[in-house]
């Protein structure tokens, strides 16, 4: 049986996937409004996990969940990919990080969300309500500086993601 926490987080991932699909519905173009909604929602989702779920699981398990180190690195890569103006290569890199990342979180045996389902009911309810109360962080304008692209290369390497990384803005299209 799926816990309410696992269901909430998995449903949010489905919602985010739909926004990304909407943002990339026209080949070679990134829809600004749906990508902005995806970006804000993904940063909110990462915030729920980093600020609420990971610490709650550490308290429950007495140590960090075994997947947390990997997920922290993925979150760094994801966040860095959300900094510059989105391009098809950036979206492709995001998908390369998100697919295994989401699978690790949602795994029935040993996944992060399955571990969350082991919380006592009252604690699970409080955690779920806290997650629902998290708001999207304000979004900064995209940053296409060389430093932003160096950070992408660094975080993708740290996360051991084997995917071409953008080295600069796409330029006029």
C-alpha cells in the first residue's frame, strides 16, 4: 500500500513531468510559461525533500537513508541546470538526471518514498501537511554566464551523469 507521503510526492513528479512535456511540445522550442511553472515546481519539490523528507527519514532511521547522498548530488545537478535559459540540450540533460533520480526515490523496495511510509501515522500526517505548506521559491532570472555553465559541468560530473552538458548559451535561434 502506498503511503500518503509517497503518493503525494509521486503525484507531484507526474505533474512536473507533464509541465516539462508541455514546455517541449514544439520540437526545438521551449515554452516559456510551462517551463517556468516546471522550474518553480521542481525547486519546490527539491525543497520539500531536502528540508523536510530527508531530515525526517534520518530521525526515523537513526542515520541518513542510503540513497540521500546520491539524491543530494542529483539535486545539485538539477538546480544548476535550471539556472541558464533552457535549451533542448539542457532539457535533455534534465531528463537524464530526473529519470534515474525519480526511479530511485519511487522504488518499492528501498526507495526513499517507501521508507517514508514507515513513519508512525501521526508523524506522517504532520510531515505531509508540512510538505503541502511549502511554497515555490521566488525564481531568479536565468543566468547565462560562463560561471553558470561551469557549475553545470561540475555538478553533472559530481552526480556522475554521463550526458553532454551545455557549455554556453544556445545563441539566437
